[in-house]
């Protein structure tokens, strides 16, 4: 006999019998699981029936009771609830409001949340198969897709309202629920995904952390107090939303030492001027060396000389490249000269950031591009609608933050 704990003024007892066909442990396990699932269904149905009956005289005389089938953690159940009339004459179901069940939702809130979490990590068909095994009933792959669109739209709408309140309406930045750190590093990068419309979309990713810690005795490192943000939008919209997340998580404008780490792209550098005015920009050393290698080709001696010159006198090297004093392809020389002109003053920012170890490579951003975007959105044959990708990305960020 199982007795449900009292979560409302209702107490329900359910009895069930287990039929074990053989003495095999697998058979016993399956029989117990099936009996437990059936008992849980019966307990839920009885509990809901008691809640409906608690309405008293009006519930007993309700002629227009409607049945509703819901997918729960233990499979499908069917409940019956009566309608009532509000003061303005409209009809509604009091039981639905008491149970916090939204109209036209075919699954319980817990199942919808679980379906969204699975869809954030697996393709929709795989997520539906995994969810079907968990709840013991078949789930169509279109159900997790619908849940992701609904939950993602709500998440993006709420985020847009909060960002607009801060940057549009002039409300004070939110205060974090933790002490404001003395130092903070924010790394930003971008990658592309394929859209159904035939064009590509730029997914911008930002990760912030207070320090890099070694994991035990291994060579692995983890980011302390990590926050990950990503969106498919223009640079200004990303800058506003990322700045809001830094305020909400750390109290961004109150951080004494804030460094923005990136690969030298102009739109990332401009984030400091437009949306992160307290941040100091650091250009990634690896990307500079990669661009020099592309210009020099297989000439290692020229490559070593140019790398040394770039870190010692970047603007002088930029002028020499434009003047043709280096034997490299003219087009590549112009590209490298432009890169040095924009980023030459930001190659050694880390030296002036104060005590402590400061990163000067974009590995954190590139790793989180892989974790956040590539592993879910860039598998073979995948194409996305812009709305569908944004909604799923919003859900995936929540899943990553909860880990």
C-alpha cells in the first residue's frame, strides 16, 4: 500500500498487486516498475478528482465537465473537470487554474521542461525517443519542437523586456546575488550556422569568469564563476544583452578590473566603446600569429622575424607591410597591416591589468563556441530557421547554466 504525501488538503491511498511471472530479477524489476507506474497514475487521477470534488455543490452539479488528457512522468492520464463562470460571463476551468495547467498544453509542466532539456542536447527525434523511454509512453518528435518554440519565445521576450528596461527606459542595472568580484575576464567569439533560407547566420558567444583553476593534479583547468551567453543577432543587440547579463551576474560596471578578450574582430573591439565602457580590450596572441603564418607561408625564418616585430613594434610593421618592405603577397600584406593597425595597441593589455594571472588567448571563447553551438547546431545536414535556432539556443543556455 502506498500513501501519497499531503501536498494539498487531499490524502490518497493506492493499493496494487505485483504479478511476477518468473524468478528472474529482470522480470521482477519490470513488474515492479509497471505496477509502480500504474499506482502513480491512479494516485494522480484520484488526487485531481478530490480537488475537483472539493468545489462542493457547484462541482457536483456541473453538467459541462470536460475531459483532458495529459502526458505526465508516468504516462498519459485523463482527468475530468467542470467549468465555471466568471463575473464577466466568460467560462473557465477552476481546476486547471488550481493545478497551474495552461490551456491547450498536452503535457505536464515537468514533462515539457524535461523535453526541452533533452532537445537542448539531442536532435528532436532522439529527444522524443529518450523522453518516451522515461515516461513509458510514445512521444512524437514534434512535441519537443513545439515546447522549445513556446518556452524559447517566452524566454527571449522576457530577456528583451529586461534589456530594454535597462538601456531604453533607463532603469538601474540589476544587482547580483553575489559579492562583486575584483577582477573579471569576458571572452567573445562568433561562429556561423546554416539556415533553411539558404544563407548563414552568425552566432555570437560570450563567456565570462573570474579565474582559471586547475582541476586536481591533471592539466585540465576550469573557469571559476562562469557565465555563458549567446544569441543570433547584430553586434549592438548582442552587446546590450551581454552587458545586461554581466550586470545581473557580477555587477559588471562595479568590477574594478574587467578585460575583454577576443580574436581581433572589429565588432568585438567596439563592444568596449559602446556597451562595456569599463572593460579593457586584449587581442588574442594566437590569432595574430596565425595571420602572420598565413602571410609568410612556409618561410619559417620570415615568420619568426615578423612575429617578433609584431609584438615589439606592431605599427611599424604595419607601415612596412604597406610600403612593400616585406616579401609577402600584397593582398595578404594589406590584410595583416589593417589587423595590426586596429589591434596593435591591445597586444599587451594584460600587463597593465594588475596582479594575478590574466589570459591572453581566446581559448575560453572558442571552447564555449564548441560546447554551446557546434555540438548541437552544426551536425551533419542540419539547417535551421532563424526563430527556431534562437529559441533552442535560449533553452540550451539555461541547461548549460544549470550544470
